[in-house]
């Protein structure tokens, strides 16, 4: 397996007159958690859509496990899974039925056993035979991520997985992501929340106005802030404050 799970170089994308991505570059090590941090409209979901073969870039290259996304999308889809901002579950079916259906669509052996294993892993066994329409937001998100793990994909994309969740449900999702990382799965996580990136990521890239303006470990990024702000930064800064600190320093150079 390549040491780089994801490689992105010079990625550009426009929607009519709106230029969303303006030359994005980054790499993700196999088995790591990489957080793409940015506000609404920064281009995070566009990057995810390009990498998951749902959208074609205008310019630049993207590769998953060394496989070019644009020229070999079917092969890419065999090793990835995507969980979007909103839970993609069938509310009429039960939790178990959702998982069995996906396992059958992936032509897996023993789909009921696959479903049972994932229900147990995600703490949904007791609710397995209830309709998903009766689930809480946190339970739906757990089921959604469980569905993404059917077939054991090597790389998982989580596009703002905690949007709209209460604090308790958000912590549940964090725990799942940590478990995925512990099992060697590569995770690309997009988020608006600094604390989420701080809790989960090996590396953090900050996307602002279609460009990555900073990329590194948490300790490396903190070194980019003015020293007077370091003490406060460690106490939960807002995303806007991070942008102002980094962009302001860049403009002063």
C-alpha cells in the first residue's frame, strides 16, 4: 500500500463565474487523520466531491492510493467511502435492514453477520430492529458511519460529520473517528470546528478562499500565531481568529 493515501496537486474548480478552488495542494499519509478546516463556502465539500469521483476538477490532479481520480474513478470507488453532512439512511427501514441492504449491494458474504458486527461496534444492537425514523440525531450519525464501513474501505471521507449534532452526540462521533484511526483507516475529515480538528487530527490544513493557507500538525500551526495570542489560542479560539492571525501574518511578510 502506498505511503501516501491521498495526493492533491494544483486543484482548481469553478462554478460558472465563481472560482471555488484556486490551486489546492496537500498529501495525506496512509493510516492518518487529516482535518480540512474552513468556514462555510471555503471549498471543503468541493474538494471531497473531487476526491470521491462525484465532481471533476477543472485543472490539477488528485490520486487515491496512487490511482488517478479523473481517469480511473471506478477503481477509486472500490477503496473509499463517504459520509456526507446529512445522514444518508433510509428512515423507513430498521438499522439492521439498512446495514444488510448495503452489505448486499456490495456483494458481501453473510450480510446479516456484517450488520450484526457493525451494530455491536457502534452500540446500536438494542435499537437494531427499530425504524431509523425513531433514532436520535447521534444514533442516525452512528448508523451512517457504520454504513460507510461496510466492506472495510481503506479511506473514509467524513464531510462535516458533526454538523447539527448536540455536544454529547459530537463526542460519540469523535470516539468513532479515533477508533477508525486506531485500526489503520485513513480519514479525511472536513470541519468548521477547531476543537474537532484539535481532538482528532494528525495534521490540519486550513482552507481559506479556495487556497490552503496553512498545513501542519497542531503544534506547527500554533507557532504561526503571534506569541501574544498563543496562550489564548490554546483556550479554544474561533475559526475567524485563526484566519486573522495567519492571514495577517502572511500579509505582513
